[in-house]
């Protein structure tokens, strides 16, 4: 590992790979924060008054790190990477601004398997999430005035993959320079889920007729499943500002991480047809600590945990056998949330590797994490961006 990967100048808080957990404070962040994904200066001071105060339920405890010691650097020199997906043992990585899809071998060899020429990078928009289903690759990206989900056949063998013809399965989704969501994942029900932020139209998150501010559920062909909660609609849950991480535990419970505005970022347990409150509520509806899954104020479901934006700005997440690990951008850390105690968390790697965009569990049980320091908001080292691996 390079010296820059081990010691990020001005950021390394301790020499250990795992930082001591800290008390997650209840105070809101400075208004007008605009240095992390999901926040725009035009929204300064617009946070819901109901979320302005109240203690967080996150507790300070000594970190039981999934992997002791520094993570292995698998690959370097990535350009604003956004998502990791696995095809067998091959890692596929998207780059937001270049539109490239890369294959990374277990030994760290990086090669381009394709490029989405229609992907238009502007602000936070570009090529976002990837998902793999058998021999098909799905990609979510901004294309001019719309967000689009496409599918490719994956051709060839590991180390020599290529993309077949592009097939659009869903287009016409709202887009903007920010709040695009963009995460794709197949659930245990074999349906494709996609997160779509409010794309700057706050009120759309509470409008059942709009797709923005929602988590969407569709068949692999982009059709509406018959058992979706809002009838003939792709909407699975609503009231979201900018969700960017989704995953499921072994019992099929769905989790999502979400950018708040100026006060609270969230971890939510997602229920079919659930309403998570944005823009009426940011964080817990009564301003108190995070509540139990499914318990909220009136029509809204509370998050099970919330963090101030300077400690989180959560993007991708991985669900392992015993915990949820959430990649933090502005927070420059992983939050580890035990599945048997969703109100608690520990913090890993605080400040050691800069901004973290995605976290994915590999088929061998190791965890892969993407840094995101070359996206225009980070402080990149010469080797950035990097793909990191550590083993629970």
C-alpha cells in the first residue's frame, strides 16, 4: 500500500485503521452546507422546523471493526467512481463523469468494458448505479433532460468482459444536476429497485403521481409488478429526498440510506407503500431520537437512525450477516450499524481515506469500498480514487 493510502495528509486522526467511535451529536449542521452530495446552497435554512432539535439515539461504544488493520488497496487511479457490482468474481465499477464501465480483477487489473456515450455529467449527475442479474448488466444514468435505466448483455469471460447492445428498459425519469438518487439493486424477490431523489422538486416526493422522491420497484424488463403498493405504478415507497444506498438482510428486510438537507441524514427500514416524510419532515418527525421501524408521526415512518450531515452524507451501503455498513461522503467514514440493534452504530476509518461512495459485500465475504475524492469536492491523493478491500 502506498504511503498516501495509509496516511492522508491532514486527515488521519489515528494510526489505526479503525477510529474510536464517538458520540453522534444531536446538534444540526451549519445552515447552507453545500460541500457534499445532496445539498445545494439554494436550500439553505429550509430544513423542517420539526427536526431542529432533539437527541440522537446513536450511542458511543468501542468499535468492533469488521477488519483489523489497514484495508488492501485493490485498484487506484479511478475517476469519480460511483458503484460496484459483481459478475462472478469480476468487479464492475461505474465512473460518474466519464461514463466508463470498468472491469477490475481480483488482482487489481483495470480495463474498460464499455462506455455509455449518452451519459451526461453535470453537477452530481452522470453515470450512477450498476446492478447485475445473471449475464445482464443494468445501469442508471442521466442523459440530457432525463434519467434512464438500460440493460446490456455481458459477453465474454472474466478478465475479458464486453457489453452487448444497449436496451432501454425505463426512460423519461426526472433529472437535475443534484438529488438524482441513482442506486440500482436486485432484491431477494428478483425485482429491480432504483432510487430516485426529488431532483430539486421537493413537493414531488409527496405526490404519488410523480416518480421523483421515490424508491421504484420494477421487473427486470422495466414493467410494473402486479403486487406494487400503488397500483399501476413503479413507486414502492415515497417521501425521499435523495436516497443513495439500498440493501436487504437475510430475512428480506430492506434498508435505505438517505441524504437530509441541513439537519439529519437517515437510515430507514423500507416498507412497501411507506411514506418517509420529505419535505414535511427531515429525520424523526417529532425532533427526538430515531425510533423503531414503522413508528412515526401520523402518516410518516421515522428513520431507525439519524446523523448530522457533517458526520455522514451517506451513499452506498452493504448489508452483511450481522451489520449494515454505510459509506459516508462528507463524513469521510463508514458507519457500522448492527442488525440486532439498529439504534446504535460505530464509526470506522474516520478521515483516513477521504470521501467514501459505495460499499459492497463480495462473494467471498470481504467488503469492497470506493473512495470518491476526485469528484470535485474531495482532496485527492495522487493514487485516488481507490477501490479498497477488507475482510470481516
